């Protein structure tokens, strides 16, 4: 199968990978929106969406009703609605850029997915081969570089809408995303200082970060969240801001900006922004998992390799060592962590009220950035001392 | 306008990081997450309507099934959103109720305008209009949402009458009890 | 020191406020001048005083004088002349002012007296307000709110009396509601000179009734409804139609004769429900004729024209104007103006006549005056045509000149401003000879014969002015919007004049008045907005020589007529 895959023309490979990303991210984003509605409903003492059902499913006892109560069919209904709704384009907008903005929003959202490793398997030599669509060595840098392009779509949408609220939303988006990107980038530098010891070939690969968290020994198996809690905290807060999630959703800010940058959007164009936001969230959670939560390692100090070894030891079954099984297992572990993180995103959204814009700026520049710099200096010194002594 | 300077409570360092507050908020919402829903699933479950509820305004008949409204148009006058429209008319001779003289020819309440304030009920000198327990009004057209006289009586039904004012008047007129 | 400031003025003190009023004024009127309300039912400023309702009781006193020396008795406490208050209340309507009269209308005695009177009046008054047409303009309601005691001590049975008596073709009586004020009786006797009403029986049996074998059917019978302070007399036409508090009041003028009685049009949402008189002491006092009250029915009449027609086919206004202009250019035109048109319309008609170089004739409507409010000339605005210069002489009967011109073939097009030419004297044969352009409100033989019909508005749907027989220019205002399809006469005329070659910028009353003031010397100082509600008297001397048809009516005496030059 792998041979067949390798024999395909690189363009075809790319196309298939791209399609796979779309096929996975769109439903995932949809499922996230559904989950968001359900989680918010439960937190607010409501049952949440629980009406839509496809007739055939209604005939299935228990399961049909359960799925209906869970609201999964609302996901399809919403998707179909976005596809078939009338596309309103207000008369006063700049039509080209107005249509371009959602497309631009989608590009970084989908592109970043390709460089995020989501699992691993072991080759015959016992080396962990990460599952990633594009295993580039710049890794995290690519994620940061591409995802920060996402702000352009917000600015473009706000500007092309040619009305006040979207414009304010766009302006806020640009200022906010730039502010928090600094802290975010600074917060992860200690991680890479840690894994790039002098003399070793330098890397920004996310897979390498996971690899470091799977090393044997106390320090080796420690997830970076324990090693660098402040980095993880700053990264998480910045992640909230970067994905425009509550309490940092200044660009939308329904209370004061109606709908922010997407006020004038509707139907499918709007849903693209929506999907982009959720895929940013998914990718962000993924990156956070890889950097600080051990990636596909099931537990701290319990790397994937050990788990597979135990399983093989317990069952003596050959399939436990099959790359496919290991890949799926690692993917499951990784996805489990991502889903938990996404739940935290939602949990925070339905708990914390929105900051004022000045508070957002103050927090970004006066609190988070100095903290990130201090954090960096501290870890730089500490790592230098440790590596010197080692 | 007087300006009252208020001393703001100084925040502790922990409070200024927002973190403990956010965590306690997260605790609250998570507890809430695990509890059953508070809401009522409307079409299947219906609320119990308490007495004195102000639902859809209706016209009522007296216990003998007679029209109580005399089309004085006070409700039309008092109605804040101008939902009520009455065409007054004369009660024809020979109907047995000609001593009432006046009754509505048409009585329309536009439920798209009605705000359920109950002023019509309050102002009615004949106790003919009541906001009863009907709360659900639906229709596909604007016309459907206008309750005409027959519909208003159908919704209203009969309510007890303590006075029978017009019966007393009729008896007085027939027996001439004053002279 | 209280002293009359002028020989015919008397200074009185009402609730501490001093005012000089003419001798012979009663206390109610004097109090009204200082904005003090003295409640009353039976008193009416235009009727004799009878003082039988007792509602206007007041406390009065006169300056004290020493009986022996006639010297003023001074009050040492205030340093002013002492007032001897009469220990019992007096009726305000029957008390005329006298020098130094002091009146209290708010003292406890007066309050007591009013509450007592109200209580007695309400003893037998039915609780009919929900079905009573007077509700909302009922003096009994107002007075019991303002001066009543608020609750009833009467536990006995109320009187029962007939509820629906037809006093006449237009008036319904509810005897239970009657408070025996006798205003209607006095009106019939004194103003309408038709003494058919009266009270029979005594005490609580007293009943208003007609003289046996007669009815209240004179042309002024509905005034009794207006002056009835309660809901006893109601208009059969208006009965149970609409509550008065919904009705919008618009000042108007009765267009049925050159008297120009001032009226109020009561309408709601574009529907007129009734017309009542408006007080104008120089024209109609507070009265109007019954015949003028039903004129609103023409607004919704079946014969109302609502479609612009050119040669029988539906058309648009500009097309019709174009066709009319073509017709006028093609042949020799005569214009039949109208004494029913407003001054503004007549002004534009004159412009049209000048632009087309067309002769103008007016339709004469001379009937019998009733010596009260219907004058002999049934055109409301013949004087307007004279003042605006539309005509120089009074209209001749039956359009004889125009008929002759048509027969002679010197006129081929007739523009009729709402006048039925057939009724005015042209024969059917004459009508077929000419092309008729008809600007009117209702269908008639002329509209049937007309080549071009432009529907216009009735008096109730437009604003304008009439000049009545006294040469009093009075304005009326738009009460209701016109029906779809009808166009304001002024718009049509202005377009016709423009199409005829003279540009007229204004087609609304306000702007048009600037032109009128500039071109008509007699109206030179006026604007429409500035016209007082009671009208403005113009100088009639330029027209003193004209043999007007009107005889004497209320507030109008015809000038001594010069001997006709020819027989």
C-alpha cells in the first residue's frame, strides 16, 4: 500500500492529501460547532439541539432517539442550510474582496493542518515515524507563519464589507492577533531551546518535540507542561486570543459590534469563517498537545512505544505491532487530547465573560509579553546551566 | 448631577491574574454541566397556567349565552397598540335584547398587534372582554392572526355574571317599578 | 376702590380676580373671561336664561354700605370695603354683573351646592354611558367628574321612562337620560321658531315630548341634539356609529348656501361620521341646518367619479390634461365656472379663461331663503368669483348666453368646473354639439356627455376659502383624503393653465395664496394660514350695486337694493 502510495505522482498525492484535509476538517469543524451548542446548552441547564432527525434513523430504536437527543442531525441540517441558503451580498461592499475574504480565511486554516503530526508508527527498526501530511523540518515555524496569515482574511472581510462594525472588527482583529502572536512565539522558544542542544542538528519539527517527550528517564518522559508550566500557560492564553475565542473574541464581539468582521456575511461565506475558526482551534489544540502534552504518548512517563510493548507482551498478538494498529492507536490518543482541549476551549467560552478591548491590549502587551520574555530569559539561563553541567 | 467617588476594592495579585476567578467560574459551569436541564420541552410538555394569567383576549357570554359586549369602544380607545377594532351596531328590535340597544357588529382583535397588557379587560364596563388562558396563537397569514367576533366568542366561552345588569333593567322597564 | 372704568363696563371680582365686563353680562360669561369655569347645563349663551338646572350656583356678595349714610363700610382687617356675602348660593346664569360684585366659585358652600345638584341630577340618570352616544362630550359626565361627589347614596329604584322615542325624522329621544334643562325647548321656540317641544307631567314624571300630532322635523332639529347637555337627544343618523373620542375635528364651512355657516367635520381614518356647527357669532352663532349635516354622504356616494376618462376610456392625469389642452386649442372654448368652487379655484379658473381667451359663465342657483341660515343664493361662493375677477356681473339663470353661443356654433368646447350643464339649463342637443371637459366629483348627465372627465375633490377633501354673503372670507380645511383616482381641483386647474400656455407654479393652497395676494387687490394682505378661524370681512362697497338674491338671514341684512336699471 505504501509502495502504491509512493508510486503516485506527487501532484496526485498532494491532491489526495488536500482532499483528505478538507474531508476531515470540515466535518470536524461541524462537529465542534455541534459540540459547542451542546456544551453551552448543558452548562446553561438546557437540553440543547435535540429535534432534527433523518426519518430512517427515527426507525432505529434507542440509537435513533439517542442520536436525535444528542443533536447530531442538526449538524447535517446546519451544513445543508449553509449550502443551500441564499447568498446575500450587500450592495455597498467591494464584491471581489468580499468574496475573497472567506476563501483566504480557509487557506491558512487548512494549510496548517498539513504540518501537524497526528500520530506515529514504528518501522521495522523500531524508530517512530510520525504521521504527518507534510513532514517539514521547520514544523512549528510553518504553523506560526501560515496561521498568522489568517488575520488577513479578517481584515479583508472587515474592510470589504464597507460598513462600520465589520471595519472595527477587522481593525481589532489585526491589533489583537499581532499582539498575542509575540507572546505565543516567545513562549515556545524554551521548548526548542530544550530539544536543540548545542552540537545537535537544530530542528523546529513538532514530531521532534514529541520524540523528546517520549524519551526514557524522569526528565525525558516529562511532558513539557510540567517542565515549563508558565510557557504552557502563556501559550494557552495566546492561543485563545489567536483563535478569537472567548474571552478574547474582540473581532466578533456580538455585544458591541453586532457580528464584528462577519456582520455582512451570510450563508456559505459565513460558514467558511466559522469553519476556519474551528479549524484554527483544532490545529491550535493539536500544536498545544504536541508541544506540552506529549503528543501521542498516552501518559506522562509512559511513551507510546512502552504502551505498544506492553500490549504485545500481554496479548502476544502480532497485529499489536502492525504499523496500522499503532498508527490508529496513536491517532486515537492524540485526538483524545485534542478533543479534551477543545472542550476546555468551550468550557472557558461559556464561563468567562468577554474582556474589554483595552483590557485585551493591556493584557497582551503589559502582562503576557513581559511574562513571556521573563520566562524565556529564565529558561535560557536554566537550560544553559543544565547543559553546561551535563 | 452629583458625582460620588467610590473607592474600588484593591485586588490581590491572584485576583489580578484573573486565574483563581476563572477557575472558580469553570468549577461552577462544570457542576452545572452535570445537572439535568431546567427547561421545559414545550410542545410535549405544557406549563400549568396560573389563575389570573393574561393570555389571548376573548369575548365572553353571560351564563344565558347572551352577548355581553355593548360595543362602547372603550377597549378600542384604551388599547395601547390599537389592536382592537369595533364596528358598533344597533341591536335589532324583536331580538329580546333590544333594551341593550347597542352591540358590536364586528369585533376584531389583531393578535399581531396585541401586547397582552389587559387594559381592555380592566376598562370594560360590561365585563365582556377577558384575557384568558389561551397563550398560543399561530397562523400562516396576517388575516389568520386577526380574531374576529365569532372566534373571540368561541375562545371566550361563558363566564359567571354577578350582576345581570341588563336583565334588571328589562324587568324594571316591564314592571315600571319606579312609578 | 372699585369703579367702572368705562360707562358701559362694570368691574367685578371673581375668585379674587378683577375684570371689567360689559353691563348685562351674567356671572357665567364674566367668569369665563377670567378662565373660571362655572358648570352649567340649562344655560346656553345663545338662548334665554331660565335657571332651572341650578348647577351654576355661586356665592356672591356686594360691597357693604351703611344703610343710613350710604357711606362705604370699611373692613378694618384689610383696609378695603367690607363685602356683604349673601348667605345662600345664587345661580350664575341668572345673575347679571353689578358694580363691585364679588363672586366665589370655589368656596365650600358652592362645592356643597354643586355636589347636591349633581347628586339629584344623577338620581334618575341611567348608567348608560357605555351605550350612550353622548359619552365623551356629555356635560353630565364632565361635571360629575369635576364637581360630583363620586359615589351614589341612592339605593332605591331608578325611574323608568321610554328609551327610544322618535321625536322626528332625525332626532331620537331617550327620556331616562333627560335632565329637563329645556335647552331644546327654548331653541325650538326662540331660534327655529317651531315651538313643538315641551315638558308634560310633574316631578319625576316630567317628560320631554312633542306637541300632539306634530314632530320635531324642522330643518334645524339637529341643533337640539348639539345643545342637549346629556345623551337624551341623539341624532338618528349618527346613533351608535362611532364614539366621539375617536373622531378628528376639522374646521369646515357649510357649502349649501352663501350663508357660509361654520362647521366642524368629525372624521376617523378618512371616514366622515358627522358634521356639527362651529360657533361664529358673526355668521351662524352655534347653529346650522340639518340639510348641511348630511352633505358628508356625498363623499362616499355611489355616483362618485374615481376614474380619469378620455373619450370614455380610462386614462392618466397628464394624458387627460394633454387631451383637454388639444381640445381647447382646436376650438372656441367657453368655461362654466362654479359658485361652489373655492376662491383659489376661481382664481385659477380666471387664469385659465385668460390663457384660453374664453368667456366665463357661472351657474346661478337661487332658491328660497329660510331667513335663518339658508340664504336664497345656494352657491356658497359667488362673491369669491366677483372678488377674484372671474365674473363681473351676477350669473344669469339657465346659462342662456352659453346656450345661444353653442347654438350659433361660436363655442365648440365647454370646460365645466363641477357644474351639471344639463341641470343648469343646456339642452341635451346643445351638449352633444360641444366637447365637454368635466372636472367634477359626481356622475351626472354632463359627465356622461363629457369627452374628458377628471374626478376632483369635495369640500371635505380639500382646503380652501369661500366668501359668504357678508363678504366674509372663511377658510375650510381638508378633513379626509380624497378617494383614489380623484385629483385636487387646484392641481388639475394649474396643469390646465400651464398646458394652455401660462405657467403656474403653485397648485397648493399655501403657495397659491401668494399669487392671489399679488394679483387680487382685495385679498392683497392675506395668506391662507393667517385667515382667522372666524373669517375676515372684506370691503363690500365695490359690489354694492349688484342685485344679490339673498334676503335677510341670521346676522345678515341685505343692503338697500338700488332700483334695477331695467325690468
